[in-house]
């Protein structure tokens, strides 16, 4: 009889467990050395699923906390959900993000059609979380390697070897190296660790 494992992830306080992966191996009698443990491909796929699940759940929780208007407290409707790809240190994360209809509690000047300006706008609550579509960890890696080798080589190092991102434009490396991430190059740890306790 084959051995089988099922991996779930569950947020504390949330009753729903999400299936991440299942693994199968031959029984101990027929197993070979190549059946021992997880393969690199299996482990990477598990990390991808874990990252996607955590990120999507985080987006939903973050949205729920910010759904009510911060001025009047009115519940705001979701206009739609849109797919978005975020570059993370564990590769691309494909998630769905909500667009929330802005509240009309504050008087706004009418536009050319005499509609309140805010009526035409919606906001994405997670823009505050990942404003540039990539995590600070990816920005840090870009800036770190972009300062030591060519931008194209650094893009390949960060994308292929470190994060598994399928594409990373050399222009992104240049932007992170000479832009906002540049002054942080002196730090020795990635932003997630370096910012702890602030
Ligand atoms: Zn309001």
C-alpha cells in the first residue's frame, strides 16, 4: 500500500483549511532511494501553493478590515475582483484583488457630467501592502545584485537562481538599484528582518 501525505494550511481563528498538496510514495517494501523524501520540484510547488494561499488569505483579511469607510463607517461594496501577479521572493504569486467602490460621504466637486468625482473611482485596498507589485524582499535582492554586476546579469540571478520569477526586467533592477532601495544597500539583512522592531 502506497504512503500518502496531505498538506493543509489553516489561519488561526479561521475554520477553513486549504489543501496545498498531496504526496505519494511506494510502500516501504518497493521504495527506492529516489523515493526518499520530497524532490526539489515537489518542495518548490508546495512553497508556491503555500505562498499563494497565504497571500490570498492575507488580501481577504486586509480587505475585510478596511472595507468600511474610515470617515463614516459605511460598508463599501466590491466593484469587482481582478487578477494580479505579485513578484515575491518565492516566485510569482497569482492572486485576485478586490476593487472597492469609494464612499460618497464626503462632498466632492462634480465632474464634467455633474457626477461626484469619487463616484467614478474605486480603490484597491492592498495597494498599501504591495504598492509596486513586488515585495520589499525582491526589491532588496534587485538592489543588492544590481550594484555588483550588470543589470541584465543581476536580473537573471535574482529571477532564475534566487526567486524563480519567470521574468524580471533589467529596467526593474536599475530602478531598484538607483531608486528607493538604493539607500538601504548598507543594511546586511533583507527588509523583512532589518525592519523588525521598528
Ligand atoms: Zn463614508
